[in-house]
C-alpha cells in the first residue's frame, strides 16, 4: 500500500440505484477519480457490495483509515437497491466516524451531460419494468457553466416529458441517462423546434458522478448530512404502498441537497 500524500482527501462514493453497482474512490483535492469498479449485481447486491468496496480501495492502494467522507446516491431507482446502498453507506459512515453526503441520483447523472450554456440538461432513467415508457426525470438549467436544478424529480411517460420540454424556453435540450424504447420517434416533434443532444450510448448512474455531485455541493455548502435522518429519495410509491393505498416513503430533501 502506497504512502498517502499530505494534500490527498479521499472520498468513497457508492451508486446502487440500478442493476449496475458502482463504487469509486475520489481524490477531492485533485478533483479526480482514483479508482472505480462497476458490475451487474442487482440480484446479489447485499452480498457483493462489501467486496466491491474492498476492490475499489485496493485499486486505489488505500484503505478505510484513509477515507475522509462517504458519498451515496439517494435515488430514485430500484427501491430495494436504493435502500441497501444507503443503509450500507450510513453504517460505514457511523462505524468509521466519517461524514456522509447524500446525492440525488438524477443530479449526479446530470454531471455526465455535455452541457451547453443557456440550455437545459434532462437526466432520465427507466422507472419500473411494468411501465417501459415511464421515466424518472429532472430539469437542470445551465447558467454560467453550472447546473442549476429547476424543480423536483418526477416520473411520467416519456411522451409527456417531451410535451413538457416543448413548452420550455431553452433552445438546446441535452439528455443524459437511458432513453426508453421508441424514444427517437417520440423525440421527432421536439427536434423540430429545439436542438436536441442525445447520449451516444446509454449512461447508467456511476459512483464517479456521485462523487462529482457531492463535491459540487460541498463547495457551495460545506455541510454534511446526519446519517440518522438521511433517507432515500423516492418519487413513486412502492408496490406495497400501491396495494395498501398508503404512502410512507415521502421524504424531505437534506440540507443543501436541493441544489443538485
């Protein structure tokens, strides 16, 4: 294991909201990723997450004692995966006595976009298998080179999202994430009135984006979250809530979180 440099500040970032699980070690002083591992582990997340963390630390030639902060993706995404990842991150932060920052998944995904000044970045992700054209989405305005959230995360059919975008004033719409099947046909009407930029390949959430978003939030508001009160960022009710006709998974954004 290499000797840690005096100015290094290592953050461990976790992204578990989709079928691809990602763990990264981020050097906050140098603003860059030191190591990242990503695997398909949807059905085995609980068993594999500790090993993935160890693999990322080995790749970075560091260990738990060198970590300064834990960053974790809060969702929306798979209900079970979000809960598992957040519970692991909170437990790790409390066990190591390290601060923690929770990052909205769509806010982190927006970091992957090649943003255009004066435009709008729209991160999208599939919401649930039973509704293949429904997506989670959010709007981020690009002002002075920075992403500024415009409203809360939401879920809707992709065609409804396109209708909303047609009414926006921004001339350039940049998508990030994973578009549903048939998206190109639905986007034709938007392309007639806006400049639309699409990801060349599907962009799944990554721990590197989580670390970047956590760093951006830290620079604006150098505050961390209380692990006891940090909860998932659900947008839709769970299947159990739908069956019972109740809603218990509503949440309040954490301090500073709404900015990303």
